[in-house]
């Protein structure tokens, strides 16, 4: 079926199978492979994107449900060749190793700070509960988010 | 120029990973690709009576369906999947082909393969394949295996695969136990762990019909090893196979194997002339990717009246799972040498029986044998302290190798020679950071007040074996390959430096660290160094990344290749400056003539001169392109002290990790930022084993928690921030004095946490608790102890 949505500032449309997950639409139809898939039970958050500014696990949403909506993926976060402050903070605080969880983690962190601009360490940990990382032990991810909050 | 080595330099890998630009296997598309869907056995042990693939063949998008028997008939394989570590000459090694034909031996074993145009269509068609199974009695645990009531392979008379022994001094061990004032016995279960790298494994094989060669992208730690093994088992010429590990999302040992799916993709793509791909789902990974640990341990410790060790005796029953994969049987052996820990043990003996079960095969997982060893000896040391009536730190101090003082090249009872160690100050630093006296006072206060939340302080002083490995030592262990690593450093005409490494990073930041090594050596900017890796066509020589070997072997090879670059550049510079090579000083990237400060050449200028070749010494080859293959003379032995501060709620059984202190010593450090990241991640993986994770099976060999819904990989909520510091004891095993740190955290943390819980619960008379120490298990242990008291 035909869908259209605004992705990273561009209007995109496609003819897809009704059961296509948003994450597969983004990755395979639009070639936006920065959004990753880490599980099949909505547990890991590797697929986190923003839909209308809200953080969403794109493996839990059908592409058709995002029809007409505005979607931002990790590829849309940097602007004018400059990384988003959250991306910079992850780099400066060594908040990533293999980088697989990272796009989802960064997207979740951006919306965490949007909702709570000055979180405590405990609030950051709680806010990122839905995003798993196997490499960093979270220490530097939490540090990066706190640093980005300033 | 400021010092590069030892500075916390930000990673050059990060921007591409942070913006989604990097390509993991599943991100790469190939025109005309076919998706594999695996038809997997729902039974742990069964006869395959027949397969009806017809209903699947007519599904939309389906290109072909092949049963196991059909695939075997296609002649895709010259040999079964490899086990590179036949630990004994008589080890039982049942043939393990990528697909089963007559009998399946674990849940998830592949019995047929669907090829379809999309991943959805492949998944749909898998559902339509009808397989007629006759269930057989399954061996669902190592305990069941020991009885031989059923055998995991119906043509085997016993489940035992091998017995391996390291008994350098059996009489000494007997004497030690005969003369001991104290003995303790610990029996521990190292539960099976699902490695759960965040990137699921995936593979894409692309044939080039006109070139006659084939390229395989795969989510692997070991492209070089895989290339050799694929050639050996498929009969496709090694020279025709190119393996590429693109961005790889974590490995932890789980991507150190030669897997059925990889062999299927390669051979089918080769046969059909179409790209063939597959990506495991997370839940599938519990069956399609090997698991870690899976050992029953018995450790006995003999000590004199003061708690001074006299002997250590260990027996393992190790769960191989259904098949011997690449290094399945070798994993317990890697640990065997570490059961004496950091201690001066006069007599040591170790035996291990390997057992087949009808479970997913086990193999390397972060630490591979060494966390298990460290856990056993460190738990036993705490038990001994309790028996002798001294503190955990005191029992350790009394037994440290070298008396806790600095040592080098010391022979230990497990037959190895430790490169260097200095355990006393490392322990002191950790105890100071933890404020141990304050903690003990608070613990006492809570006990006196009868509070429901008890405090526990868990200590672990570990050592690990890194820098795998001296090739001759591997020969002695019957390992089927060497342990060297290759590195090439080439100066480009424009003065940039290209580095080719045989190490294969998957999160460790080798591009950054190797650049720093080169920058330090050659006096160039780290950003002018490009590190190439993980593609057998670009880096033809290598033995990849595992066993905390990359820096201590691969990084050292790069450093030594830089020495060769300097040697050659010096000859060119001397020639062009009309000076004696011995009269040149190389500093900050410039060859200067001693005594003539103005006369000199930058290494970049020399590189250009080597490229034009207009004015080289007679007979010298143009260009500077130096390779070093480093075979380390010895392993490296990092060590450290970890302190876990836990709070155990006796009403709920819940354990909260309040604080974690880690003082590690990995010798000289290249990039402390990266070291620290490795320590953090390693610790949380060990904590996860102690508190949360464990693959659970019922007696029929069914995994009860294959998905992330039930298998509890900890989130940021479950772990605290970690306090780290370091001591620096250079290794004598390599010229850089580096040791390795990838597995250290994992090796120290499980024991520290469980020691902490046992410390918290000691007033109830609890002396042990099985991992993972879930709230239910802790609560029950407390209740049982209370009832027994
Ligand atoms: S892939 Fe979406 S939550 Fe794991
Ligand atoms: S950086 Fe590897 S999973 Fe988070």
C-alpha cells in the first residue's frame, strides 16, 4: 500500500506491504540504515527514532502507522555538517564502543533531555531503561547525557 | 608535539558510528540477493524421518527450499565444520555439518533452508516446511550427561568427550592435603550465558561469477581464521575467498566461530551464482550462536594454620553442548592455568571432563575459561579467610606471589611464567578507594541494629592470561594454529601513513589506538594515520581479535613495524643528507644530523624520496612499506583488585550494587579512555552473570528464556557508576610493556559481587549462593539458612 511521510526533512513516499515495520521501511526502502535492529521483543531500543518529536521504538510500529507523520532518524540529527550536541557529548565521553546501540541510545537521550532538561544520574538511568548496551556498562553513556544536559 | 601515548584521545571511529554512516552487515544490500530462512529443530534430540518442503516451495517469493539431505547431496562441503582445538588425541568429535540430515542434537539445529526474495517471505516459507520428527531422550544438562542414562548422540556409548589433566605435581598435591590445617571445598556452577552482542550475527555472500571468486561479509571477530576454515571445509580455493567484517556490533567471543549459516551462505552463493544472506533474530540467536560458560566446578584448597596455601586441586565437568565448535573444548583449558590465581601455591592439580549435552554448543565468551577460574579461586579464598578467622584482604596478602612485592618472570605452580606483577599496592589502592574501614563500620552498625538491608563487601584480586599467544605454547596445548599477529606500516608519498593490521576490531577502537602507536613512534599526527583492517583482501595476514590479544600482539607488531620504517628511513635520510646513519637522531618525526641542528629531513620528506626513488642508496627498494609479524615470547598477565559493595534486602532477597571499585593493572596504557571503557563494560558483563543472566533449560533441552523478554541483559537501571583507577606494571612479554584489558573487568567482577553477597549474609551462616543471585534465590537461601540455624 501507498504511504508517505516526512523523514529527516524530506517528503518520502513508497508502496509497501502492509505488514512492513517502520524500522524495515526506514532501513530497506529508504536506505537509512543508521537505525539498527537488536531484538525481536521491543526490548533493546536499538531502533529508537523520533516520530513527531517523540521517541519511538521503530520495530514496534508499522510503517503505515507513521503514514503522514514526521520522522527523524539518527541520519537527521546532525545539521549543517555539525553533529548534534548529544552526538558530540557521546564522543567526548566515550559513550560508545561498537556503536550498534548508539543511534538508538542517542535518539532516546535527546528526547530524555527534551522531557527533563536537568536530570539526575538516577533519572538518566531510569530514562534509558529501554535501551540496552552490551559494551559500555552504561557508565560513560550516563556521563555523556549528564554532560549534554550541562 | 605533546605526548600521544597514554593520553585520553577521542576515538576517530566515533563520528561515523554516531551519525549512522557506518555499515553493519545487515546494512549492506546486494542486487539479486536471496534471503535464507532456517528451518530449525524444535526438539533437542530427535530422528528426522522426513521433510515435506512442497508447501513452502509454492509460497510467494520463494526461490528454492533445500532439505538437509539435499544440501548434503549437492556436495557443498568437503569436511564438517571445524574444531581447531582437539584437546586430547582421543577426543570425541562428532561430525558437525551446517545442516542435520538424520538426527538433530539441539533445539535450533538446521534441518532445511529456504531461499526467498525477502526476509519476510523467507520467514513465511520456513513456517510451511513440514518435518516429521521422532523425539529421542534428551540430555538437558551436564548433570544428566554425567549419568549416561541417555546419550546426546545416539551412536555414542557415553556422553564423555574427553578427559584433560594438568597435574605437574600429583604427589605434592596429596601431601598438601594430608598436611593441611585447613581445607575448603567449593562447588560452583558457571551457568550458561547467552553472549548477546547487540548486533545480531549476519552474513552476506556475494559471488562474482566472472572472477570466479566470492566475497563474504559477515559479523565476525575472525575474518582471517574464517577464510582458512571456509577453504578447508568447503573445498573452495582459499585464494578465491574474500572475507570482510564490516562494522561489527560487539563480539565478546560470540563472533569467534565458524558457523553453519556462514558456511551455508558461502557455498549456496557459490553454487547458485546469487548473493545469499541471513541475519539472525535475537531469539534465534539463543540457538544459532554459541553460548558461554557452562561448567560445574569443584575446587579444593589446602592451607596451613595461618591460611597460607599449600595446595589447590580442581575438577571441572564442562558442558560442550551438542557439538565441538571452533574452540569449544579448549575454553576450560584456557582457565586451567589460572586456578591458582595471584597466589603462591606450592602444589596444583587440575582435571576436566568434557561432556556432550543436547544444548546449543558452548564456546568462547568474554574471558573464556578465565572468569570461571578466577571465580572459583576467589570464592575459595573468601571461604578460607572465614575458616582461618581473618579478613579477605589478609588471606590474600599472606598468599600473594612475590609476597605482594614487584616481580618479573616468575614461574608459578600451574606451569606458566608470569611476566610481571605487583599485587600489594594494587590491593591497597582499591581498599583505600573503597574506604574499607568505613564500610565495615557501617556493615556492623546495620547488623547491630538488625536492619533488613544488610551490607556486603566483596573482594576479588584476579589475574588473567592475555596476549594469546606464543605459537609454541599453543602447539603444546594441541591448538590448531599459531598466535602471532601481523602489522604493516607504509609511508604514502604525501606523508600520510597507512597501517594494515591483522587485528579485527569490533568496538575496541583499534583505529584510534594503532594511530596513536604510530604517531608516537614516527612523530606524525595521529590524524595522518589511516588504519586498514577486517578485510582479507586488504589485510591478508592476520589472526584477529579475541583473548585480549590485540594490543599485546597486534599493537606491538605495529610498533615493531614502525621501528623497521625508521630503520629504512634512516638509511635514506643519511644517504640524502650525506651523513653517517649513526650520526642521525630521530626525534619528533625528523632525522637530524648530530651537531648540525639545521641539517635534517622530516620523515614525510624521506617518504616522498622513497616514492620517487630518484636518490636512494644503491640497491635499495623504492618505497617504505614494512611488515612485522610478532610472535610473543610469553603471554601477558594483567591483574587487579575489584571491590563490590552490595546491599541485600533480606525481606525481598533483592541485591543492589551500591558501589563498585576497580583498580586494574594492564601494564603500560596507550589510550586510558579506551582502557576505562573496556573495564566498565567488562565489569557489567561479569555483574550480569553474578546477578541477572543465565540460559535456563528444562530437562528436555528446551531453552526457557531465549529472548530479551526473559533473558535479563542489564540496563542502565541495574548497575551503578564505577570507580576506576590503575597501577602500571609493565609486561616483560613485549617491547611496549602492554598487557591487555578486554576481558579484565569480566574476570574480576562476578567473584567480587558474589563474595559481597556472601559477606552480607554471613551472619545467617550463608557461605555460598549460586549464580545468578536473583532475588528469589537470595531470599530462599536466607530462609533455608534461618531454618537450618
Ligand atoms: S529492535 Fe526495536 S526494541 Fe529492539
Ligand atoms: S556500544 Fe556496543 S552495544 Fe552499546
